[in-house]
């Protein structure tokens, strides 16, 4: 089954897994702030709180022959096989932790992660039998299809005397690609690109994915049945809806083909996606093809799904560290949504209010917001939602003293870039003008990356191997 993919027999925890990259959580502006070290420690605390291996170890404990997950006992000696399937940007550290806990009871498994996230695979270990595969994100590719085939092969052999442990994290929707009959990879790629460009939310994008593929929307659970299935989930979706995270491979899907068609109609893109896509969805609407498994179906009788990490956990850790750094701190929301640049303007207005009136916090203040904004692409620039949010705040923060806005994609990568976010201060606009840069011009072409790259204010921590949405932090010293 390996077909050129290496079986993991060596693994040594490295810098990325242990999140010891505080020195890389910096920019020119942070270096110039006397309290920049405090900012870096707050960001590091947020990321450490959702380190995937630690999250698995908190929820998965073995005592002899008994495995406990989320308080439920699973007697390992009663299972013929114990299989692992990991999908998402955090698949490798989650899978390594789970395999080590299982020890000799671990049979075999597959971990499918984003390109560049299967790192630090050196050093003595006894985890043979664990396959590591990388695939494209956010646009699906052939590697993701191969990974999905391998996962399908593994699970087709599962029976009622087997235990399947699924490890799900953000990015899984794009990484595990299994087109429905009559749908090609090119169809999925074109549809995904169109949805991303029109500003559709991740919930809406995943409704389409669930109805154009076979392993999403409860499809993996359908394939694993009648085995016992337990899923540990690192959430990258606002409010942690199980059916949306990685397109809900192991949970019932309440959405329908009609819902998928409505998403296309809402954004006026029905004529922009490939004809086979609309044709397939209309076949589903006419009940000519099977829908995704729904709540109450028997196949979910032996399944459990558990959230082991989320944006709220990271935001709360940032809050506690901010207090230790002597900031008056507040968690504003973990449901920040909407157009990224508008969210940036909102946060900059709150910073101005803190400076003017001490509301909602007095100085020194740290205001934390988590969530996931969207970007409607109108230009041909480069960036991501965290960078665009920061760019939207440049005018609003202008000339404020002792103020900074920091944006961070917790997976270490924002959009199709090597940056995770950016830093804005009250001096950013003046610095930009002296370099001949106009924030409005760069916003108009969605080119936040090059704006902040010229300023030296891109955050580039590298892949963190975790993913719990985004954080935006307002500091007023």
C-alpha cells in the first residue's frame, strides 16, 4: 500500500512540535517596541495551549490494557485491530502522540497533512506502520486523492471487532480529496477556487465539499462502520460545529443538496463552477443519488466525537499570559467574522476608544479577538485574511502612541503565503507614506503581503503544526 510513500519508523520531536519559536514571532515594529517581548510571549502561550500532541495526551490515556478517551473506557485487548487515521494540518503531532499512547496495541495508520507539515522525522523510534503523506492546501491536488484512497483501503478492512481512532484538524477538507462519481479533481479545484474568491464562508464551502465527495459529511464514518469509531478534533471553525470542521468526516451531516445549490445561487456563481458540479448537485436534489448520512442513522451508534482544542482555548491562554505581563486584558470574542479589512477597521476604532476614554479597558490594555474573517478577492495581489485585516487597520491606528495590532493565523500560514499575519502600529501609515505606499491601493488589489513585506512587519513563524483559526490582538501600552 506504500506506493512510494515512506512508512514512519523514525521521529524525534523538534523545534516546531514543541513550539519553541518565540524568536520568530517578531517583526521590525515589534523589535522597536520596548514591550515587544511581552507580545511574543503572549503569542507563544496561545500557540502552546493548542499544541496538538499535548491536546491528544490530555484526552487519551492508557492504563495497562484500558484506553480512556474523554472519560470513556475502551478495553484494547478486546479489539483485533486498532487503526489510526489523521487528517489535517495537525495530523502528524496528533498521530505521533496517539501511536505512542497505544504502544503495542497500535496496528497501522495513515496521517495526511499539508505540504511542509510532515517535518522533524528523524531519530530512533518504534512507530513503524504509520504512513505519513502530504497534500495540497487550500486547493486539493492528486496527492490528496491518493491519500484519500489509502485511507479508504485501510477502513474498508475494519470490522465490528476493530477500533478506529480518527484525528481531525483544520485543513482536512482540502487535504482528503475523494471526488464523487462523475466529478473530477479539476472540477473540485475549480469549484474551490471560485468559492474562495467570492468570499464564501468556510461553512458554505464545506457544504459543497460534503456533497461533491465521498469521505466528507459522515462519509468516513459510513466507510468505517461497523467498527467502533472515536474522533479527536482540533477545531478551526467558529463555535466548533462538528459537521463543519474538516467537513465533518465522522459526524452526521444536516445539510442537503438543496443547501449546496443555495450557496452557489447566493454568490451568483452557478454558471462559474464546472457543469458536472451543478449537474451532480441537481441529481442529488432529484434524489437520484444517495445523500450524506443524516442524524439518527444506525451507523453512528458506535461513534463518538470529542473536541480536544479550539480557538477559545488559545484565546484564553493569550488572555492569561497578558495578565501575567501586567496588561489589563479582555477576551472580546472568538466569533470574529466578516470582511477582513472591515474587521481591521473595527479593531482600530476600539484601540482609539481605549486611548481616548479608557473604555473598554484602561492602559496598559490587551484586547483579544478570535475567529475567521473572509476576503472577497477583487485584485491580483498576494495575502491572506490576517494580513488584510491588519492592512484595514493602518489608517485607523495612525499617529496613536504605544498602540499595536497583531494578527496571527495559528497554523503559521495565512492564505497562500509564508506569513501568518502582520503587525500594525501608530507609525505604520507614516512609514508607508515615506516609502510611497498607499494602504488603500494595496487593499484594492488584495496585496497586503507586499505592503507589510516592504515595511518588514510580516509575522513568519513557519508551520506550527496546529490550527485553531485566527487571533487578533490590540495592545495599548
